[in-house]
């Protein structure tokens, strides 16, 4: 019996968000909306998203001993995340600077802060959390050597899920542990590097799988997602909603997928559910504030992927939201 459905090892940032009519070019200044500060970071986002869905979730992360750190701890606890693994101090809390345009797309710059001080020794000290968890999820907003240590400390029955964002080449040891490796189009190109000899996402999925992961998910925004394993490659259709803000949607997708895999669903089934979670997320502004509960996902008109459901309180539109658009966090 596991104490946790999901252990998230990753970043915790304060998101500083400004709405803009358009993104500035080089050397250009544009005026934006009032500054809004929200709890964020890919690790913290995934933990809150999973907990909102009903998963028993723990977070292993590091924050600063400052106001942003307290904001992050409060948001985790309010969502029901166990923060026993959240370390405090060593550097200021990480910060993400986010601009959001009228279409809901965003651009993000991250100052790692305390996230860069989450060390391999911190991972080794948290061994009990790994043994108490069914699934372990990580990202790359913490040092790569720390992610490598996560892989080395996985318990025999852990399933490891990795979203390599921001993307970088990965050691074979990490790739071999991924089940699945979850990438968007940009991340797929970076991970493949010179091996990216095709413009066909199905080829990307096969090429990524050949690098060693046990399974792969390639998210394709409005075109849905591809899931790849030894059984082959199949497509998961998108869910169409009126997109307001894609911030955090990729994290919600990953969290939902990891949780449902731990519950015994197939990769395709888990990805289809994650697409609904991502779709519900983009109908609201913000990252953690936009994450849906399980009942809200079910209320997405009980639609099958590929339908045009109406999110509660929102008018249906043409903007797709599958939880993985572009650079969405």
C-alpha cells in the first residue's frame, strides 16, 4: 500500500504575470497590464494539479525563506499536497516572468533561485518518499544531476515520468527510466537534435522511443497527442475549448497522465484523460488557480476527445486546449 499516488520532484516558482497586446521585439518596450503574482513552477504546478484531481501527492522541492516561498507552501497545503519534502532556504525562491497575449499564448523566462540548490544529496535524504510513492514525476527546472539522482533512487516499483522542460540533451540513464517521456514539438526537436530528420510527429515519436524510453508522449496542441510504446504509435485527439490562458496547461496534462497511469490505465487512456484536464485548464487564467477538480473535468460536457465541449461558465470557441500548447508550463 502506497502513501502517495504521485511524488513530484521539481521546481517551485513565483509566477510574475503581465498581459500584453503583443510580445516585444528586440530592443522594444511595450506596455502591459498590472502585475499579478501567482504560485507556480513546473514541479509545484504538477503537484497542485494532481492533488486537485484527487491524487495523494507529495512534493520534493526547495524554496527560499521569503514571501514567495511562503506563498508557494500555502498554495501546496491548500490543495492538499504533502509538503514534508519541501526544503526551505539556500537562495531566494525561484521566479518566472510570464507575458500572456490576447490569444492566451505565453512566453516565459525563469530565474531558478532556490530550485538550482535542490541537490542530489536532497534526493538521497528523501528516500522514504520514493518508497512510499507509486509514480515519480520530474522536470528540468532543477539541476540535471539532481534528476539523474532521482532516477538512481527510484524504488523497484516506481514508475518514472519525465517532462524535459526546459529541454536539453538527456543521458541514456535518464531516458531509459522514462515511462513515459512527455515532450511538446519544441522539446522533441531539442531532445532528438541531429536525429530529427523528419517533420512528421509520428517519426519523432518513433525516433524518441529508439533513444531508450519505455514509452513516449508527444503533445501537439490543437492536433492532440501521440503515444508511442513497444505496441506502436497511436494518436489521441484534442478537446476543443475557448482558450483563455495556456499557462500551466502542460503541467496539468503531465500530472493527470502520471496519476492515471499509476491507477492502472493504459498510456492512451491516461493521455485521453490528461487532454481533458489540459482543456479545462486553458479556459481559465493563471496556472494553479486554473487547475480543475475531477468533477470539473467530468463536467466538460462528458465529451469524447475531438468533440467541441463547453467548459462550465465558458462559451465554446475554436481555440484548442490539450494541456500542451507550445511553451505552456
